[in-house]
């Protein structure tokens, strides 16, 4: 019989962050605890449903929206304690608030009945130590581990629901009528004849701006991320950034709207106005609606893009397009598997086909060339380039099938300059190759480089240096556009001044780029490797689908040919894992069902072995924990990591 403490972990509300939860799950298990993970996006009631079997209940929230989803916690806790009088610990941690001080946050949650509260991220070791200490102090004994209730999920896929052709107008219009009922602001969508009062649209086309920059081989266009709850603040922030040299204006959709919990977003707007500081982690487009968003877009000079993150943005993107927005971001794999727990990939595919077809129809009917962009893999953490590239290719093919002709493919910096440069170059080349192979010759294809998207250095000067050097990499890689981080990334949502500072740092990086040394030999080797990997995966997908990329992609997800490390989705195989090598480049540690040749596999294995040998550490968890935390803890020598990650 085995005795252990048992821990229930999971994310709350609209939060999509999955990496930390997964790391805790693996690490706590390795430390001897019995662990059940509920994954991301749980209602607080779900925690209470399973709580009685556990000694510690750990709620994770990384996007600062926790408060919106914990209103009922004190009452539920009281009710629960009436029938369960054994002692247990309630813990909450992550990045708990967008706008409040750590002191306020701690006070609130302790007052609500939590016994452990961490308003900001702490290291894994601190988490374990803290739990052990609290368990001891509260005299909670380890218990006999018997089988426990677990959530059951339905992961069946219905291949008959896949549509592998261009949608016709009736199909789109039929859905459209229902979709615009999702929230009252939908009424405005049909009432507006888009471009009658928007003659300026073509002049501000993002497609045109990107294309011109690609042709003239300019430095990457600069795009800062922004998103606050109040539209007046949002507008003035974007105006300020245009004056500070941003080339593309954009907003991030807030997490509540991403999950279609519009009532929570509305409550977040009210709370923000009351507290005079944004309590939402993005801008809630659907809450403001077409007319107000249109005024905002028209008060700016740059092209305007909406960026999101969720498997169903049909309603929000209807509002955005009616408001005259020039570009939309997201795709059926990159905003499903890395971002969502329960949505079936076939359903996600249909949602994104709807959006692609809608964009294409704006072109047909109003001569408006809406740019479509994708992120490779949104978990963005230790993503080997071939995974990101394959996902971009598939999504580009899906968009092109619906008639989209302006496409931007994306990749997030991992930290080894040669690998990152090779990745952006191959992303462009290979997407172009497959678009041509499938007969889509009309597309204008460009690339976007995301400055490091995983946990950022906490030290300001380190973050500054990362942004500077990342800009050099992007310039060397010839990316058309760059998503810009800020030096306060690890600390808070940036102010306009933080964003403006970041723009200046990037321009300094570009100016320094021609003098920076590059390892051409290494870049060439990485390019060759990526090319082989991508073709091997794409061949397998096309074969699985019997020529149909749509079917092949879904089959590949099911069989683990597409497998995204750290994905929160119940549809993801979760067999692939990656580690950094001694140069900081990302390599496969477990291949799962990736259809790689022996030659490719051996190369990765060798690099991983050298890392294990050099660090005298063969525990995968321990190496992973280092890879996930060394950057934010500032425990690395220099960015990029080439030549100095493990020495
Ligand atoms: N404002 C600024 N940056 C944002 N990001 C997301 N939402 C916002 C926002 N409202 C950026 C941050 C974050 C990444 C996922 O996107 O850099 O880490
Ligand atoms: N989709 C996002 C982007 O590239 C990722 C960041 C986020 O989730 O807000 O802008």
C-alpha cells in the first residue's frame, strides 16, 4: 500500500496558460505526490467536485483574470466545509492580477479562505518546499492512495464533418445569422455597408505595407502588442505608439472574449472603469461593437490588426471586419491545440474556414485584401522549428483554399540565433513551396518573427538586451515584420512608455545588425535539417489524408504526427518532448509518432546526449525545469544562447 499526499491542480476561468500546470504535474509527481491535473480553463465548481479526495488544491492563474472567476469561492468553500471537515490546503498562484498590487491580491485571497497565495511566479522548488511546510504545520498526514475520480473526456473525431473545399455563400450566410446573435453588438454587423465611409482603407492596407517591405528588403516592420479595457485609453495608447514609430497598430483580444465569456469581459470593463486601471488583459472588441471600434480604427494612421487566441473567433472577427480592420490573426491548429482544452479539431477547422471565407468575401465584394496571419505554436515554449512550420503550412493551405490571398506566417524566437534564422528562412521558403504545390499561385506571402514568447527575464537590463539581440536575429533572418516585446514583459502589462522604449531598442538592434557576426555554416546545417523534417512530416500528413490536407491534418493530430509539446488539449497526443542542446537550440528528446528518418532522429539524440553529459544530469524533468526557468530567473550568460548555454 502506498501512502502519499495528494494534490489537485488546474487553471481557472479563461486562462489558457498550460506550460506551468504541466510542469507542476510532472514535477510534483516526481517529488512523490499523487497528482491529478484538471488542465486549463476550469470553473471553480469543478475544483470543489474533486476536492474531497485531495490534501492540496492548487489553482493556477497566469493571465490576471482570476478575480472574475472566483466570486463564489467563499460561499462554495463554506458549503464544502459543512460536509467535509478534514483539513486540506487551498493554494492559488501565478500572475493573479493585471492591475492590482501584490499586497492587495494577497489580502483578497487570504481573506477568501486560501491558505497559500503567490501573486507572482515562484520557482518550482519553492512551490514544493512551501507545500511540504504547510502540510506539516497543519498536521495533514499522507493517506492511502487508492483510485480516485477522474474527469472523462470524449475524444472521438467525426471525419464526415470535415469540409475540404471552398465554402459556398449559402453555407456562410446561414451560420452568419446565428453567429451574430452571440452578443447584442452583433446587430451592428449587418447594418453597416462596410466601405462606404472608409475610402482610406486601401491606403492603409497591411497587405500592401508588408508586401512593399518584403520587396524592398527593409528591416522588419515593428508591431507592439497592446490591449486595455478602456477604449479611450486604448486609442490614445495606439496614437502615442504611432508617434513613437510603430508600423502596425494592433490590439490583443482579452481572454474572456477569447473564451466567448462576453459577460465576464463586460464585468471586467466595468471594474476597470471603477478602479481606473485595466482589469482585463486585452481589449474586448465585442463589448464595444462595430461603431466604436470603427472610430478607433479611423483615428489612427497605421494598418490595424486584431490578434486573438481561441478556437472560435467568428463573432469577434465579424465585428472587427465590419469595423474596417485590415488583418486578422489565428488558425485552426495554432489556436486550438496550444490554446484550448476541449474543442474538437474538426470544429476548430470549420470555425477558421468560416473566418477565412469571410475574409475572402470581403475581397470579392469590397476589394478589401484582409491579411491573415498565424502563429506557429502558441505555447511557444521549447518548440522545435519544424513543428511551427508545418502548422503554418497547413493553415496557409486552408486559408488559400477559401480564397485568401494575403498570408503572413509566424515563428517565435527560441534563442539560438542560427536555428532561429534558419527557421524564419525555411518558414517562408517551405510555405511558398507547398502553396505552389497545391496550385495556390495568387498568394502574397510574408513572415513575422515573434520576439521570445516564453517566460521573459525578470531583470530589466537583461530583458532590454534580449530585445536588442532578438532584433538583430530578426533583421538577419529577413523577417517582414516583428512582434515586439517590452523590457517589463515579466513584470506587468506595459505602459505606452514601455512600448515606446521597446521600439527604440529594436531600432538600435536593426542598426547594429549588419555588423553582427553570423555563423553561416551552422545556419546552412539547420536549414537542411528543418527542410528534411518538414518534408517528412508533410509527406506523412498528405499520405494520411489520401491527398486531402484537411483530412490528413486531423488524422495527423489523432495519430500524433502533429504533436505539440505542452498542449492543454485533450486531442493532442502529448508524446513528443523537447530540450535545449548545449548551444541553446531546441531538439527532440522524445519523438512520439513523428515520422522522422533514422538520420534525423540520431542527430537529435546525439545533441541531447551531449547536453546530458555536459550537465552530468540525465533526469529529463530536471533538464526541462532548467530550460523552462533559466531565462526568467536571469540564469544564463548571454542572449542569444549560441556558444554559451551549457559551457
Ligand atoms: N498588452 C501588451 N502585451 C500583451 N500580450 C498579450 N496581451 C497583451 C496586452 N494586453 C503579449 C505579452 C504576453 C504575450 C502572450 O502577448 O507579451 O506575454
Ligand atoms: N496570438 C498572440 C499574438 O501573437 C499571442 C499572444 C497572446 O496570446 O496574446 O499576438
